C-alpha cells in the first residue's frame, strides 16, 4: 500500500509496532515453511529470482524477502511504534502511537487477520496438569513435555504441527472439525499452480456465491515441505496419528468428542473432488490436458468403523493440548464504531463505508480469494489506493468549496 500511495504522490507514514516482517519473526514456529511456492510468494515488481521457483520459503527466507522488498520500496516507516488508538476527527482521523499522534485524512488498517489465537471456551475445563498452548506460542516439539499431545484443529497449522510432533516421538491425537482437504500436487502440478491458472485465486469478493462462508473457510490442509508430501488425514493416519472428532466438551477429565467426524470427512472428500473437477474442466477448456498428467481422485479419508465419542486424558497419556483453532484480528485500539458483534470490521472489499477514509487490508477474501496471501496484497493495494485517492480528491474539493 505504501508503494502504491507513493506512486500517487500521496503523503503517508507506515507505523509498525515491531519490525518489518514482524509476524514472521515473532509468531511462527521454527520449521514453518510457506505453503505458497516461491514463484507465488511475490509482491508487485518483486518476485522470486532464485533457482527453485517451486520450493517453499523458510521463515528466515521469508523475513529476508520482506526486508528486501522494504529496501526496494523504502517506505516512510516508523518501527517499534504500536498504535494504541484510532479515532475520528472533524476532517479525518487521529492516530495515537507510542512515538506521537498523527492527524490524517485516511487510515489503512493493515494489522493482519491473525492477531489473537481463538481458543474455544472448553479450554477452561482442561484438567490441571495438562499444558496448553496455541500455534502462535508453539516453536518446536522439544518445547513440549514428553508424553501424548492432543492437537485441536486440522487446518494447515494443526495438520503440520500434528505431523511434526508425532514424528518427534510424542503420540498425537488430532481432534478434527470442519476442514478443507487438498493434495499438494495434482496431475503433476502444484495445487497453487492450479488455483492460479484456473483463476480461482483471483475470484472476486463480489462474484463469489456465499461470501460469508468463503471468508470463514479454513486454510487448505497442506504444507510446503521439500518432499512435497501430503499432510491430509490419510497421511497422518499412516504416520500413526489418532484421529478423533471435534472436541465438543470436557467433563471430569474426559474429552467429549463430536460424532460428526465421518460426515465432515465425507464432506471434505466431496469438496476436494469438486475442486479437482474444476481443474480438470479448466485444463480441458484451455487445451492443457495433454501438458499435465491424467486426472485421478485421491483415496477417500480412511476412518475407524466407529470413532470414539470420549477420551480420558489421563488414560490416554495426554500431557499437552495444542490449540490450532484459528485466529481473529485485534482491533482493541480502534475507537471507530465499525465492528460487528464478532469483532470483525464491516467493510465492502476493504472500504469501510461507514467511516469514509478508513480502509482495511490483508483479511480473508477481502477483495479476492488470494487477499490474505502475500500474493494478494499487490492487487488489493492497487484497488484500495485508487479508492483512497478518489476519497482524498473528493474531500479536497469539498474543503475548497
Ligand atoms: C501460520 C501462518 C502461515 C501462513 N502462511 C502463508 C503462506 O504460506 N503464504 C502466504 O502468502 N501467506 C501466508 N500466511 C498469511 C500471511 O501471514 C499474512 O497474513 C498475509 O501475508 C497478510 O499480510 P499482512 O501484512 O496484511 O498481515 P501481517 O503479516 O499479520 O502483518 C501485520 C503487521 O501489523 C503490525 N501490527 C499489528 N497491530 C499493530 C498496531 N496496533 N500498531 C502497529 N503495528 C501493528 C504487526 O506487527 C505486523 O507486522 C500465513 C499466515 C499464518 C498465520
């Protein structure tokens, strides 16, 4: 956004509570690699130039990439400058931060979608003696006590961490709710290649059938490992991970597990096959069928005949619960009444219509399916900076008259 504003000669400042690439420095586990391939983890005019376009960046590489981009665009940046309040004023906004107060006509909130780990209320009933941590606190298996681990949530983070912890010798039980299954590679091409060429990543927020649902969808159950292996539930079962239903409650030291596991897995299988069919249709319609491998369908998710409805933490030897149950944004400092009952900003493709001059970026499906990816920032910033420039223009005309 800063580079787009600079291109339009709009005077601005970027306030960052930490450093460039702060979330990648402070909120990610050690072994994490991007799940978007190198060629795709790009910013405008700043792509991948190395010799492994299909590889996946490690955290140090991701930090270096963002530092490189910051060096290239050289934004007017104030680091170590947490914003503590944003308020409306007669002609714009007042932004209060550690290093001073700014008065401005427009504010772009680019504080991220993943600020606060969403831990379900049931966490309060976890028996004492069982350690609890979130994916933002998790660094590596050595940080955990020996013994069993229950990972709650099977989106990308939960599945990757379950895989890593189980391989470290700590038996993992994975509590599985609704999830989005996808293969890393399909017909010899990366899933993100298909998402890109088929246009699905560019699908717009005002064209998608059910926007509320699209915005709430969890991430693909994939990882960016060097061997490109899948981490779907079948891969985890083969590894020895114990799959159970969604953690619905805890009573007297026992987990109550939802009976919906089979249905949710069937639904995830069905949706995966629907996605692969979309790719097949795209390939056929675009003369690409011969250039890729033949179509195939992954094996349906394998489950025990009757997955358990309860689990005694002590008897199962569970010493740690790891909450991989998602995140929500933190707007505690936003004193403009634009939040809905769940604490999310009401916006139309990033334009906060109830508060002219206020914009938001980096949220799931903000303007496009790719909006919460690194790759989504460029197009969204282009659109929103155009709107912002028009707003400033209109405001200037208003003030002059
Ligand atoms: C586990 C995980 C894996 C991911 N993997 C990928 C991936 O493989 N590929 C991909 O493209 N994307 C991935 N993402 C998404 C990615 O992290 C970003 O969310 C996305 O790139 C949007 O970036 P952003 O700058 O909008 O948000 P963020 O990266 O969250 O940055 C927000 C910034 O705002 C700062 N900030 C917050 N509050 C304040 C405040 N009050 N005052 C001042 N500064 C503040 C933060 O310090 C931070 O630097 C992943 C996210 C997670 C959580």
